[in-house]
């Protein structure tokens, strides 16, 4: 999970134990998440949710591109359900 996604979820869930959760992270990751939390402080939940959805869409697009690179252009001719399964996040 990206630092941004983790920070957004913390804000959306209104985690009471943010400091405790941040203490579990490695120093570099903690600084990254804290920076994002500062930037997002005060934003309404709808806007934070929109940022999280955008991150998710970007992740899905990267995974789809990765599948196309691995199996070639044949991915464009695969049934939509199979394509969806092949490109789903794990």
C-alpha cells in the first residue's frame, strides 16, 4: 500500500490511534505518511475519498499496462471478464 493510500485511509477512518499506528512504520515510511497527513489535514472526507479513488484507478491502470507488456497485445482480444480477472489487484 502506498504511503498516500495509507494516510487517506487513516483520515477517512478517523483513526483514534494514528500516532500508535505511525509508530509501527519504518522511519522513512512514517515521515512520508506524516507529510501526506499534514497536506490533507482539514480536507472534507469526500475530497479525501476522491484522492483515494484516483490512486486506486492509477494502480489498476499500471496493473493493466503490466499485463499487456507481459502477454502482449493479445490482452486486447481477451474476454472482458478474463481481462478483469487478470488485471485485478492482489
